[in-house]
């Protein structure tokens, strides 16, 4: 899959579904990309920590506790980012359009996952 094509299709879908003007889209998508990248970076760091611990097959309770704590910390950091960016998004979109854009992004992601899974299932046959 070409990531540029994917991003272009995602932005077009969100813009259409949320009814964003060109001006709104020009302000919204860079912020949305920033937020997505920051969340992605958090998850990568967490995944690396988890992998280092999982590579050791004999985990202690304290190591499992550390995994759980790290997982919770990532969720809290993501929530803090969501809150920080909510304020930024409110400066560029109305609450209705922001809600519609977020819903459209979720719907797009669900469709992409379904399409991917359908393609995988068809290739296995």
C-alpha cells in the first residue's frame, strides 16, 4: 500500500464527510497529522519496551506489573495529547465539524481494515 495514496484518500474522505471547506481542511489536517505522529511515537516507544521485556520468557510479577503500568502511562499520555489538541482543533473547526471529522476518520479506518482483511481472505483461497 502506498502511504501517500492512503493519506490522500483519508483526507478526501474526511473532508467530504465532515463538510470541511478548503480553508478548514488546510488548518485541520496539519494539526491532525501532528497529533497522529505524536501518538504513533508514543506507541513505538511502548512497543519497544514491551518487546524487550517479552524477549525474556521468564517474566516476574514485577515485570508484568511494569508492562501494565507502561500501558496505562501510554493511555494517559495519549489522553493528555487529545486534550491539548482539542483546544487547538476548536480554534480551526466548529464543534460539529470537529466531531464529524473525527467520526469520519474512524469510519475510514474501519473501512480500510475491512478492505485489507477482505483482500487477505481472498488471497488465501
